[in-house]
């Protein structure tokens, strides 16, 4: 439309146009009549003819006026005004409907904001869709180099997570670090904000003591020193030069990373340091081509390893987009969550649709009047849809206000290190989602009542007295909606029930050790002080210094008040427990090429006693189990039963499959539990565990150990432990100080939040379902007052009336439950990965949830039923 | 719509053009326009009042004509319309395209 025309239209004054037009036409008629009279027509007849030539003056003005108006917009605004007036006239209805929708849309918006942040919004790097991760597990640096030389489809980079002690400025602090290949930053495609990122020759021996800082580390650890680039800092007692600071918000491959150092491609790191691979697809290459190439190259690379790898190792190698990799199984969880809130929204929709249907019935007369006055069917449907979209938009607005609250909850689903780089926020896309959801729901729940209104028969509707009758058809629609609601509610409630059951199982599972009164902390001496491995390849003096340090810490801790025991381990249960592979002597099933795969711990002698893990046979480790003594191990019950069924394991021998020396089993301990909701990620717990003595480490016996302390006052120990260690050696940072209970509860936090959210969703669903049943039945009771009155006048008992109405609720609820059960059986499979110790088809849960739903349905119909039973037949009949 | 007096046929879009053309001779009120078209066409074309006024409103909105109140021949208040510069341009364009249409129709009639 052209602008001046629009301008003229906007300036036009409708009323004056109309009056001008009227007087103009009046003048025309008179002139015409005058002419006819002049031609000899009688005056009276002339005026009649002239007027008739004009036709209906009203429709003529209407037509002329239309030239000046925006017809569609104008009638739309009229619809909106009218709709708002209708909504304001029944505030109770509006409030309930808006709140219902606000719950549904708010919950959806909250979940979608996380989906948006984690799954949709691209990583803040150039061409994020070309960035891929290689799913393999760690592999030796030399292996990575072989891959890099052979693979054509991906520009590969390697990295591993580590930690470095920053010293020389007050107390030593631990920095989360990533060792990365020199091309890491150029592969990702992000430049430094200050200085430079790594270049290819940063990996050459002698030049590798350079470091790049994250923006956050620069701010917090170096108080944003403007002269940071070029400055020398002490990391792990070695001097590094800061060459660059990355832009704010960049933290890769993990949110926690604070500094990056180049990987050193020299012995002994070449085969001793294990890295993960990621990269950028080269031009034209696809993910599936890259996977195929990696699969093809894998055997060549594994063939170059100096030790045999287990048969089939790495056959699962896969290339996946980095964004998906970073999100991991959160993806499924979030999508499930989105599905669940989608169901809640559907239930809300059908509830509001039912409310609208009930209202439409009482508005029949109004609509009939409007139809009689000439409103077209299309116009009436449009009016009703406008009203429901209006309702939905109000609900959407209220939902948006609720959303931040929900986002707080949903955010807890996301483990700290998986938080999206860009943060969860209400951005434009989320707003668009909320608006879209609102419009869609408005149309969805408005369509049935609107289409029904179209078929209203004007005459009987006008003739009928004010009271409306519940037509058979409307009853059918309403009943199906309520049954669908109940069924959807059943699905959600079953899901919640399963999750609650598995959370209960999880938190009541015996850990196999006594987690009460245990405190743990992580000690991280520098590599210079404790080189990885106490082994003979390392400097004996360093090794001695390291051993002395740990011994002194143990002695200091044990002498503190209230301490009952203390020990070291390379990791604690519920930590980042690692797998190892063992060959079993004289057992053809578990050889070096097809080894036994299980979790391993490297522990100090007092570990079992401190943790409260019972010794079942043989002995525990002693301080004499050192490098000079023969190698020994302790195995758990399950491992013993698998490797030597029916025999005593004491005296049998095993070895890590890549080592030469066999180690003798000296003891058997009881089983422990160390994993949570996703057993698939980790070694099969039924395989058991193997323990190595801390002074006879395996491939890279840890320089950094976890301290476990049993004490009568855990809270006090948590606040004390830092001082105790720093009195022994102030250069060793103490981090991750926690009670064991906290460790376990953090581990269960995500499942707890999932369960909590599902329970909340199904609670909302049940409440909405109850409201649906209640309103349908009370409506049916009130529209049948007369019929019930007649029945009672004819001798029906009050009890019978009560039963009949309750029966309606029973049928509605029962059908919903039956359909819901079938649907739940089909859908809960999706939950499998989030369940622990309970089957997705758990009969107990189904029965319990079904019973609960039936109770809700009967309760919701009880109140209208009582009202029906208390109808006074005389009043009811007189009412007509 | 313009109706041909003899038959009830309509030629859509021509009314606007005829009004513009009529106004190009000078300012005129609605009745005058209708009379004028009827006379000039030799009573072949009869303008229906029912379409005249909406058409005039359309032309006003588009800025092709201007309206002002004046006194009529019988000494009554009447609304007079004048052609604007834009209206004159529009008339040219419509006449040109009308000639094209007619030429096309004639070609069909002569060859078919």
C-alpha cells in the first residue's frame, strides 16, 4: 500500500465523511427527481424513482466508507475489543483459564530456554557445525600423532584435562588446565583477545613453556593485569611465559578450563600421556566420511602401540559434532523434559477447550443473535478464535513471567561443567517460542468450540429459554477431552512414579562403605615435587620427597582431634573412577588380548579400614608393599567370583594387560557401589574392582591423591584440613574439600532434579485433570437438574443418584487410565537410561499410579455428585 | 459499474476512467458527472448511482480528484470534484491501457 494513501486514510474522519456523503447523495436525489418532474413525471413518483435508483443508502455508505478503512484490521481490532470485553465480563473463567495456560506455557518456556541454550544456539566459534569430536576414549599422544598424519577428512587436534599449581603470588592455587596440541586454537578458529594463541612451534622441545589464559583466569587470578602478556609465571614450579589471553566467555573444551599449555610430544609423555581428539572437518568432508576414515585408520594406529590393546579396542570410534558431544546425555534428558511439558500444555489446552465449550453453550443465544443480525459464519469463527488466542496470549504473558522461576529449576538439571558456554537466558528465540506456543495453543483449544458455534441452529437457539442443554455432541467432545487429559496425566504420573522409585532405590542403595563421618579432599602437589609415577624411571629424590610429604600429611591428620582414621587413594567412589584391563593367569577367558575390564583404585594401606570396606579374606596392604617387594593386588568379591569361580583367589595372579610382571592377589574385600543413574557410561559394576597399593603404582600412578578421613566431627575437619596440610607444606593446594555425603548427594543431584521436575509436571497434570473431570461432571449435573428432579420424584433414592454421578466420573477416569496405561507402556521405554533398579514397565508403579488417578477422578466427581443427590425434586421441577 | 443502457453488461474498471475523463473538462458534482456521461455516450452508458459514489470515494483516497463544497445551479450546497495532477496522469495511463485492451479485443474479433 502506498504511503500517502495510508496517510490520507489515517487522517480521514469517519463521521464527517459519512455525513458529507449523505448530504451529497441527498442533493443528487433531489436533482434527479427535479429532472424527472421536468420531463413530466408526477412529483411523488419521481422522488420514489430517484430514491430507488440509489438502492439501499446504508449499504452504499458502508461501501463508500470501506474505501477509507482497513477493513480486515478494523474488524480484527473490533474482535479484540469485543473479546477483551467478554473476558472481563467473566473474570473467574478468565483467571482460571489464564492461570492454566500460564502454567503450561511457563513450563514449556523454561524447558525450551535450556534446550535453546544447549541444543540449538550454536557454539560461539566460526562455523560451529564443522567442529567435531572423536568419540574413542583417551589414547596415547603418539597414537594421536599417527591419526593426525593419516587422516584427511579432519584437521585433528588433541587435548587432555589436567591441573597446574600457580605459585609465587601468595598461597599456591590449583588451576584447571588443558594440555592442547599447538593447532588447538586454530582448529577451533578463535583468536586471542590479547597477545596470541598457540602456534605450531610452541610444541617444539624447549619452547613449550608458554601458557594462554582464559579471560576469567586473567581477571580473577591476575587481577586483570594489563601487562600480563609476556609476563613470566610459576606453574608447577616451572617458569612459563604468558603469551595470550582468550576472549571473555571462551572456555574450551570444558567450562572449567582456566589455562592452556602446549602438549609436549617427547618421551616419556609420547606413550604415557593420554589425550582426546577433536577437530574441524576439512572442506567437503562429511561426518560420516570422517567416521569411516577414522575406522579405517584405527587398526593401523593401534598396530603401532608398544603394548597390545584389548581385542576390539576402539571399534566404537565415532565422529560426532562437538556441540552434541558437549551436551552428552543431557540431550535426551532435555528432549524428554520438553516432551513432558508438551504433554502438560496439551492437558492445559484441553482443559481450557472444555471450559470454552461450556461457555460456548451458554453463549449460543448471543451467537444466534449475531448470526440473525447478519454476521457471517467466518466472522463468528474468527471472533471466537480471536478470543481464544487472546486468552492464550494473556496466558503466555503470565507464563513468561513464571518462566524465570522454572528456568532456575531446570538449570539444576545441568551439571556445572556442562553449563552452556553462552548461558541460559530468555533470548529472542525463547520469546518467539513462548509467543508461538501461545498462539498455537489458542488456536488449538479455540478450534473445537469455534467450529461448533458455526453449526448453531439459529431459530431453536433463539427460541430456547436462557438455559442451555448439554447436547449429545458437545458431551461427546467434552468427554473425549477429559479422557485424553486423564490419559496424558497418567503417562506423566507413571514417568514420575518410575523416577521417584529409582531415586528411592538410588538413595537407599548400600554403598558398600560407610559414608557417614567421612571427609575427602584433593591434594595436588606440583609435578616437580611428585612426578607422575613413583616408579624407577622417575628421579628417586623427587619420589622420596613426595612419599615423605604424603606420610607427613597422614601423620598430621591422624593427630588432629576426633580423627579415627585417614588414608589416600587415587580416587574416591563417586569420583571420576577409571577403568583398567587385567589379564588373569591360567584363565583362557581373560588374556592380555581379551582382558577383564573393571574399575581400579590405587590406595594406601589404611584405606579399607578408613572407608569401612570389610576385608573378606587374606590381608590388606602394608607399607612394605613397595617397589622392592613383589607386586600385589586386592580384588573384590565379584571380581574373584568371575575370575576364579569356586576357588580361593588368594595366591592367584593377574597383571594389567600391557605390563610384564604378574601380581599376586593377597586379599578379597566386599563390593562397593560407585555409580549413579547412568550405569551405561561406566564399567559394569558386577565385574567388581581391583585395588593396587599406592607404592606399587601401575601405568601412571597418581602424584595427586585424594585424602579420606574418618572423624567424629566432619564439619570441623572440612574447615581445618586446609591449614593442616599447609602446615606440612604450604605449596600444595588443597581442593575439593567435601564430606562423603555431599559427594554422593551431588552425584544424585541431577537425577533428583529430574525426578522433582517430573513429579511437579505430573502434579500439575493431575490437578488439571481433576479440574477437567470436576467441571464436566458438575456441568452435566447442573444441566440435568430437572431430569434428576423427575427421577427423584418418581422414587429414585438419593444414594442411587450419588452412585450414578460417581459412575460417570468412574467411567471417565477409568477410560483415561486404561488408555493412559497403554500409552505409558509405549512411552516409558524412553526413560530407560534414567531409571535405576526399576523396569520401565514396573507393574507396581502402574497399579499405584492408576489407583491414585482413580481416587482423584472419584474425588473430583464426588462434590458434584453430592450436589446432585441433594437436589430437591419440587424446586427442580418448579424451576422450569 | 457502468451499464450499457441496452444490455446489462459491465466493463469493469471503466467507470473510474470515465469519471476522470469527465472531470478533465472542469469541476462538476456527482449528479453532473452521471448526467454528463449519459449524454456524451448518447444514452448508451448509464451510470448507476450505487457505484458512482463509492467510485468517487476511491478516487479521493487515491488523490486523483479533490472535493470541495460549493453552490449548485438550484442554489443548494453541492460537492464539486476537480481533477488533480495525479488524476490527470492516471487518466492518461488508463486511457492508454484501455486503448490497448480494445485494440486487443478488436484483433480477436477480426481474426477469429
